[in-house]
C-alpha cells in the first residue's frame, strides 16, 4: 500500500482531492493535483479508486434506465433522509480519503492527530469555498459575502435591513434618500445556489451563475425586479402592488404565484415555467397568459414564441440539488452543466452532435462522475484540460 512520506504531504494531498470531489479547486490547485496523478501508475490507480464513487454511480445509473421519472422521485425520497450539506459532503470525502490514502498509518497516528496545531484541511476548504458564495452588492457599491444559510430582507422606515436567516442583523438599514428607486443586487457564482426572502415576503431561489436586482424599497404601487440566469419565485400576494420580473426581452407580471425563469445571457432562449397560479408574459407588444404546467420559450434570435406543457418537477429539480434530463441533446445538457461546474464544454464531431442523454445529475458530484457515466451509456469520449471539457 502506497503511503505519504510525512503528515504535511498527507494533508495537502487530502485537501487537493477533497477539493476536487467538491468541485472547489482553483486552476492552480487543479494543476498541482494533475501533476501528482501523472507521477506514477500507482497514483493514477489510487486516484481512480477515490473518484470512482462506485456506490453513487450504481445508484444513479439505475435512474438512467427506462423509467427516469419514477426513479427520480425514489431518488429524492431517499436523499431527503440524508440531509447532507455541501460542507458535510466535503468532510465525508476527507474521511474516505484519509482511510484510502493512509491505510494502517492513519490508525497509528490517530491519537497524535488530535493535538495537531490547527486544522489545515478545513482552512484550505474554507479558502476554496469563499469564492463559491453569493455576494450582495449594495446600492452604495459595497459588496457583502452572504452566509450560506440565506437572507431575510426586512423593510424599515429608512429602507431595508439585511438579516441573516436566523434573524441576526449584519447590515443596518440603508441610508439613501428615496426620492427615486435605488437597487441592490444578489449575485450567485457557479457551483452555488441560494435562497432568500425579499422585504415584501417574496421567496427567491437562485441557481448557479444568476443574479437578481431589486429595489431597496419597493414603490407604493408596484414591485419590479430584474433577473438573469435561473431563478424561481414564490411571489407574496399584494393586490395593490403587482409584481414584475424583467428579463432579456420579456416582462412577467403576477399578483401572487410560483414560477421559474431561465434567461442566461449566453443562451438563445428565455424560458418561463409556471408552477402555481397565473402569470401574464409580455414580449414586445404581445401578451401571453400561462396556466400551471405551461412553459413559454422565446427564441431571441428569431423572436419565435413556443408554449407547451412540461413536467414541472423536472424543471424545478435544480432546487433540490439535481438536474433531470430526458432524451436531451448534448448541446442542452452541456449548456446547463457549464453554468454549474464553471467549465466550457465543447462538442466535437457528429457523434456528439446527435447524442442524447437521459439521466439525473447530482449537483454534489464532480463533473468527472457525469463524464464517466456519459461514456458508459453512449459512444462519446470525454476529456478535460483545466476548464475545458471536450466531448467527441
């Protein structure tokens, strides 16, 4: 059994591989890991064992078979019993790494590790994780890194007070003059999703690489926010103040309802899916009314509008930590996963162009797990160099 020469090297390598599994490695740290893997065949074999996640692969592979929908709901039911947070996931990964990397050496060192000065591994993970947290940009230009648990925005006489989800205030009321509207912005980076509550009680879920700009204090007769990326809203009812979401080329008007908006800047389509209630969507001078289960798609290059029935549970699965794909072409799959994993996925050749994918992608997985599964169920070959993933 291969083992490390010293404790420092052990912790450094554990930090690299656990960061890789959690998807938080910087480009420089990824290159360090690649160099270690390339040093010997023994390193490559060991790394493959750690990243195989065989149990998870076997479970998720079952959901790539005939009945994806029933399997997906079964998958969710099981996962609800395991309320793993990303931080817990990383610590579990670290524990597995220690066992695999150290073998008997870890057992021999167990008592001594208790007195080890400082927690190098947790410090490394915290540093890596700091770039994966949402940011609140105030109207003043001040940027605040948001705690993981979320925000609750409360109205005050002056404007707005920002609260942690547990009710602890960490930013006092804004002190602007409100003769005109001023806006704050919440931005969510890749490999992160986020939930918060606007001052009117509207609940907002944000997917990776998304942002929402909202008034520090809503107007007396309306509530308008501006969004990009993917967001889901449960709008608080207020008949005196209709709620509007403005995205590229579209305005969505509601009084109180639940819906999902997908409007990434680099995609050619804007999609709105209604979960509950009723919404009116304006595109130019035209107005379209949606009922629950309907999706409106706007093709921005041509202006074409398409309205169809969709499976709302599949569309909203991202809120529960999963992406569900049913006979989706790889272009669509790649577009979705690029925003989560912060990579560029390049499809090359006819095989990739005509390949479709059916399955569930767990957002906690490293992208290599998905790529291995894709190779297993199709004829494509996948490779990765830095932030570029090639599928051909």
